[in-house]
C-alpha cells in the first residue's frame, strides 16, 4: 500500500481546541506508526503580558489561563507571592482554598469521563456523568457565583466564606453526586463491552511514564505517584487524609478509573475540610509591593502538577514569572500511547490525557 | 530537604563543581558558572531519579539565565546556569521530561540547543525565525503614545545595527 498521511486538526478531535496532529499510519492503513503535533494556535504570550501588570492585576490574568483549572492557577500564583512576601495565610483561608480546589477537581474529572462516554457513543452514560457533574456546577454557581471561574483566591487568603447553610447545601449536592457516581463506577467495572473497548488501548508503560515525567491521572494510571498533595503537601493537605489512586495498566480504562475514584477521594477531602474548618479570618491585608527575591510553588491541578516560578525585583511588577501546566508534560506521552493503536482509537486516547491546549500554550 | 542538600553537596564536590546549596522558600537553590559542568551534574541528578518539572529562561544584561526546576523525591531543586553566549547543551538525552521546556526556550529566546534529539519549534511556524517576539514590536506597544519615544529609539537603533 502506498504511504499515506492522516492529518487531523486544527481542532483536537476530542475537545475541539486547536492543535494539528500529523498521524502516519502503518502499511496496513489501520494502525498508527507515529504522530507529530503542531501547536501554537492559541499562544497568547501571557508570560510577557504579566511583566507589564502589577502583582494584584496578575491574579486576574492567572484565572484566565484556562477554564477547567482556573482555580489552580491563581491558587499556585498566590502561594508563590506569599512565599516571597513571607506571608502565612489564615488557617481558615487555607481550608477554603482546598475546598474550592477539590470542587473544581470533581467537576473537571466528571467532564473528562463524560467526554469519554461521548466518544464511545454511550450517550446515556454520558448524560449520567454530566448530570452528576451538574450538582457540582450548582455548587460553584451558588457558592462562588460562577459555573467556571471561581475567583476564590486573593493574595493573603480567599475572598469567599462558608457558613453552616452553605456547607449543608454543598453536602446535600455532594450526596446526590456520590449516589450517581456509585452507579457510574458500577457500569465501568461490570460492563464487559465497555471495558473491552478501552482496556489495552493507548498504553503508557510505567517506565515511559517515569522517564517522560508525565503527571496527574496520566501518571497515576501507569503506577507513578507524583501527586503534589501527597509528595509535597501545601495548604492543609498534610492535615487531611486521602488515598492516592494508582493503577498499573496505563491504558484509557485505567486513566478513566483513576479519575472516577479520585472523585470519591475529593469528596472525602471536602467532608473532612467542612468538619474541621477552623474559625478566623479569611484573608490578610497585603501590600501590593512584593519584596525582592524568587520563589517556586506547586499544586495538584485536575490534570496534575502545576508549577509557578516568580522573581521580584522589589517593584510592583514581577521581573520574571513562568508557569508550567500539567498538560505540557503529557503531550509527548501521546507518541507512546498512539503507536500501534487503531486509527479509530485516536480520539479516545487524546481524550484520556485530558489535554488542555489553552494551558499549554499560555 | 537537608538530607538532599547534603547529597547534592557531595555530588558537586565529587565532580569538582564550585557551588553551594541553599534552602529558601521551601526549595533548594544552587547556581553553577560552567556550562560544561551541566552535563556531568545532570548525570548525577539522573542517578538520584530527578524529574525536570520546568525550565525558566530570562534575558539578563549579559546573556541569559537558565533556571532548571528539578523534583527529587518531592523536594524542589532549582539550579541556575548563566549563559554568556546563546548556546546550551541539551539535557533531554538524559531527561526526556526536559524535551518541550528546552525547545520552548530555544524558540522564544533564540538559544541554540546542542544534542537535542528533536530541536524543532513548538509554537511558532517553522518559517518564522527564532526569538521573533523580541525582534518585533507588539501592536499594544506601537499604539501606546506614552512609549512612542522609547519605541522609535528601539526602531532607529535596530536600523542603525542593520546599516552597520
């Protein structure tokens, strides 16, 4: 058979974000030999823009890097500023940051698995996943006033608070999601046709996961635990207990199961945070000038480790500010996952790394 | 972290690299002067199962500062290297996790990578030269009246350079 090339894009075939994939099939015309990516369609030069804004203005910009991780960016940025400023935020604020973050994680994971169901043409299952997610969308709308960008963080703490009524509302919604999720997990564990379709697809072996430095559920599904909440705890994660979900198969199924079980862990973290939420202030009054110095900070976003580097020269604007998002580390793994797989599985495999182009390109 | 500080000090001493490792803001920090020492030091970090989390590049007065951010068993180690000329030995042959970070700094700052397995661009079309963002004036600057004098000085300076 003559050599042929299959070009997909500029829209990501799973998530409708712009990336070009140049996929070379094997001689059989059915399986994949190699894949190359062309990015840059939504590169906004944000690392340059932030040098022209002051530290307070940059908080707003970090919220706009991405939608699904829009809480982790300001959260991690604030931690870097607070380290440079030698600020210890109130304990209550640290708990509230965790509550906002775990809420976002649940919604993000449910969305990704819902997209998997969509790609599998299991639309009833997809509907169940999105309905389960809708309870968390209601939580976000009621508590933070927005279904996507929570705008929860400020330098020195948070700008929202919870009372007993709001906590009761969140618990009520969480119970609905938990019931729905138990039924969904049961389907994923017992539906043999579903399992057969995605087990053994897009495998990332443990050794490659380690060497490529992949992060988040992609790493954990290949048996690599670099969950920042566990390995380098921040905020109040060291005071809360949770299980890091890992699997050994490294395939599309394992990545979905990691996300599903992590939702239970996130809801457990939320329960613990509600029950031990201390009284006190939610934010400190902070000056807009950050002392000279440099700092790094990390958090565990829904897609994995997010890192910020910040350098201040003592003025109101940063001298250098850089961040690396989880998807950035996971793209190269696609080359391993796709090789030898069927072309009709491309979308399933792309979706399984839960890619964020907006994040990657900044 | 102190245990890692001790191990890294031992590694640097063994390799004869003059540096010190300081703990600041929940991370370990060090800087090395000799670009040639990078590869040997990186091999030592590889043996310690380090992972490249990120690489930051910044233009400074005389050259570039490169800051490698490694994770070693949950501890963040930041290693600074000053480049006098825009040439950098790639550590991607040792750390696949450095692949995209090195390509990005090469693309945005015009730094030539030595021994990178795939030094192609990540974000900008291949037909556009490296460090294009530094050479061109963005619309936001061009339309900002406050910076017009500074802008034209930059343009005139560039013309002067082009005219020799």
